[in-house]
DNA sequence: CCACAGCTGGAACGTCTGTTCTGGTACTAT
DNA sequence: ATAGTACCAGAACAGACGTTCCAGCTGTGG
C-alpha cells in the first residue's frame, strides 16, 4: 500500500475543512467539486483507499457517511470534563450557594471545562468549581477572580486548603484548615488577616482545593 | 409560538444522540424511525418549527443538512487543545529550551491539555506551556512547579508578565515587563528580589502569560 | 512487444432523501 | 356553526447521492 497520494491528501484536507465549516460531512460530489476531481468514481476510489488505510471510516449506502478517524479527527470531549461552577466563595462573607451537593453540570448556570489531568483521577461527581471573591487567600497564590476546582470531602488533612462551612454563622469560606484539639483554626492566607477559631463541632469541611486556575 | 413540544424535544434528543454516535447528522427518515414518527412530513414540519425557534439550522436540499445551534450544540470549549510543554523557565537561571518557535505538539516530549476557554480565542500554534522553576514570581501568585500557558508575542504592554530573552546573558526569565525609555525593567514578583534593568536592545519578549495553573 | 496493476473519465442505475401537495383531526375564538 | 390555527398522515415527485460498469491511460517488469 502506497503512501497517501497528493489527491488523497487534498481530500483529507477538504474533509476537515468541510466538517468544521458545515458540521456535517461532504457528499461525494461535494468532494469532487471541492478538490477539482473529474469524476465521482475517482473520489470513491480514493475514499476506499483512505478507508483501507484506516484514515477515514465510511457507512455504505448512506449519504455523507464519512467519518474522520484517529489522528485526523478533531479531539473529542472524552478528554474534557464539565464541572459546575456552583458559585462564588469569599473570605468569610455570607455564602452565596451552600448547596454543593449533587449539582448536575447539565443544569448549572455556568460550567467550567477541565481536562482530565486537571482533575486527576477523581470522579466527576465529586468535583465542582468556585469563583474566588476577595483577597483573603492571596498568600496562597489565589487571587480575586480565580477559579478553584474543589473536590468534595468531609475531612482534610491539616494545612490543606478547604471550603469550610461555619454552622452558626451559616457561611462558607476558603481557608487553610488546622485541627487543634477540640477546635479548629481557619487560617486565611493573607498576612493582614488573623486566623479564626471555631469549635470543631461548629465547622464542617465541604471540600478541598484541587487546582487553581487564573486567566491573565 | 409555543414551547418545544414533546415531539420536538424527542427530535432534539435524537439529534444529539445520533450526532455523537455517527458524527454525521441523521436524515429525515432516520429521525422518523428513531422517534417513531409516522411521516416524513411531520418530521419536516417539526424541523421547520425547531429552525424557526433557532434551535437548529438547516441547509435546504442537502441531505443531512442539519446542525444543532447554540445551547444545543456541543460547546466549543469541550474540545481540548494539546499544547507542547516546551520546558522549564526559571528566575534568571540559564534557559533550558530557548526554541519556542514552531514546536509541533505532536513531537513535543510532553504536552498539556487545555480547554478552549483556557486559551481564549488564540490560535493553537501561538500557544505553549512552561513549567515554572523557582519562586521569583511568588508575589504574582505563581509558584515553583506551576504551569504557565504562554502566548507567543514580540511585545507586551507594561506590567504584563512575559517571558523575556536577555540576549547577552542568553537566558530567558519570567518577569513583569516595563519599558522605561531606552531600557526595560524586569520586575521579579518577589519582594525579596530586586528588579533587573537592561538596555531595550538587549532584551527580546518571547511571549506573554495567558493562564496559570496549579495542582495542589 | 505483452501483461498487469494503479489510477482516471464518463456515464448510467437505483436508491436515498428533502420537499411538497392533499386531506384530515383537534382545539380555540368569534 | 364558522373560521382559524396547530399538528398529523400518506403519497408522490424531483433531485441528490452512493455505487458500479467499462473503456482508457499511465508506468513497470518481463
């Protein structure tokens, strides 16, 4: 089997262009016109060759039944995970959206697309995103407007950044979490702010920060 | 004009399913069979209704000339872009990989997958990634080990974070860039470090920071 | 020279497919 | 009751489309 001929290369290019432009594949006669090929049989011949080489896939007897395959294909959504942007989290401000439970990305107002690397091996249902408001985490390199990707968690290790629900104040904040006996220290990552102490029974960890993303 | 009827909702669902399954749109008779509709004219009728509502778009007289539109469409951002991780950039250390020119993601040793949001509307050829070594950018909220996504650029505005090639030292550093007359100030974002001054002719901007990503 | 494989041109065939026409039902407002 | 609107059923038409057949053109190896 030879390499892809010049004509086959042109067809492949045309396929890509046509697909991005129309969102459906070209007919054989579209290819014929688009690549200046004289006959439909020549197109068919070359399409069969391309299929034999595994570069495309065809559904017979079906109009426009051509798919790009493998390398040629536009990368798919399999690699991206859409997580709900459930709200904004601030530095001890009243929480806007406390319900981080089972939010379906399909119904969230806003979502953030992440790649598989960025969520690690975590299950997508355990992941959500928050927009950071305020500068209380500035020393932890998280600034106003950043997006933090959270993993749902009931507990975190000391020193991890966590979203913590303070029950009596009914607010959620993003802080470093330290357990100190029967109370916890919530440490803002900003040198100008003092730590906050609460009874251990009064706080509930909601999630830990997995990734931080900042657009410049 | 009424809301989408039950039948139209079924058609929309079928369209989505068919598209993800086949990579080309269904014919009217495919829809007819898939949605248990009795006549092609009914399908056509409802497709026209859907088009009038702006939910789909049709190309007349063209087989399978149906596109999903807007909300219904698979969002662009679900596509991932693989950018080459061309090397490590440090705080004034000798540069490891100065050749950020035309690196083909297919041949890079390591790549980073990003979503379309994360690179904005930029062209994929203009984007590459660097791993940050050292803490010279700590005050700009970029830490050792972070990944910065760069956009190739020959010039940046004052105050933008840029990868700058210092010619006589033959090194590349990541700094905030300020033009001051015929010299430039390269400002490390770390309070413990002093700015560096160079003749404007001795420095060359290679790119600007687009996004910073940190895994915890 | 011939044989053969790879490829091209042109045309025709039969099916696939979008479109349209006619007629019908159900519901609402006048 | 009448008119109007929204929707459905069936059939038929015309063009789009994949497929196939055949003749011809190239280059290569005997």
